[in-house]
C-alpha cells in the first residue's frame, strides 16, 4: 500500500502516519517545518521500517505548493490513499482579519485540498479500490462570531466533497469526509469547551477502521450528528443566545 498524507507533522496527520506505517504503508508526507518533518520521517522509518518520502511545503502559498506536489506525484507514481488532515485556524478570526490572514486560512483549509486532489487523481491505483479522505469540522455547522473564515472554508470544503462523491460515484475511487468535533490539538489547547475533546489517535483509529467501507460522510464523535442537526435547525435568535451563553 502507498499513501499520501498532506499535513502530517502534528495532530491527526501525525497519528495517521503512525497508523498507516504500522500497517506497512509506504508514505509521502508533507509539512511546513523542515525540522518537524525530519523528525517524523526518522521516527516512522526507525519504528516501522517503511519507506517514507517527504516534502517541505507551505500550503498558504498556492503556486509553490502546487508545483512541489506536481513533482512529487510524478516521482511517487500510483497511490492507494490520499489523506488530507491539513488545516489552520486563528484566535483572531472574528471577522476582522486582513487580506493576507484570510488568504492563509482559505488557502490552507480549502485550496490546498482541492489542489492535492487534482494533482494526485491520475495516480490512484486502477486495479483496486482507492480513497480520498478529507476532514471538516463541526465549526462549519453554522456561522458565528468566532472562526469566521475557518468555518466558511470548511463549509466550502464540505460542498467540494459532495461534488467529488457525485463525480466518482460508481468508480473504484471512494470519497470519505469526517466532520470532527473537538480534538485535543494545539487549536483547542486551554479552551473551556462544552463537550469533551477526543484524542487525535482515536480519530486516526476510527478513520483507518473505515477504509474498507467505501464512500461516506461521518461525524466523529458520533454524538455530534444530532447536535449539528439541532444547531442548524434552531432559529437564529435562539442559536445566538446559545452561543453567547457559552462565552
């Protein structure tokens, strides 16, 4: 098996690389920090004895990002899975970010994913099932006065994955999207949350366990599905009061 993990040096991406390597996958992994990426590569090779290639790329710079991925895809050849746990958020994302900050969030959470799918699509294995696995957030359930651009980018990502499912329906290429609740990463560090955080390793285990289940859209933890339905259905004034009460 051969897998690509875009955004592999921390959180869910890091745990995915461990899970995949433990099952014997050879890997292409990406990250924006050369030191973090080097540590990941060494750990995976020493611990699991698998082949690991890496690219240092900054997803907030679309042109350089796409060029680097294009070259890597050609050299890598056919793949089985493309995992896209890449993302970035900002505590200042309350509606007043400047253009460069907005661009970084949109580029990393949305355009980087779209570019990776386009670039690697011709290289998916033709002889068996292969998969594109994306990650959204419950933050995309409904707009509010926090994570304004992040939420918008994730909601656009969900629409994009809906379109992917239409495009590849009936083919051997399956599409999976996970809408994640609170995950115990740097993004949630120190925050007082109304529901418990789940560890990146649990997310990774859940994702890996579903690789044979074909196309799906899934909340994780599962209890977020009815919560999201209620939040979407609530009248605006009620939803606004609920949000204010959490602060």
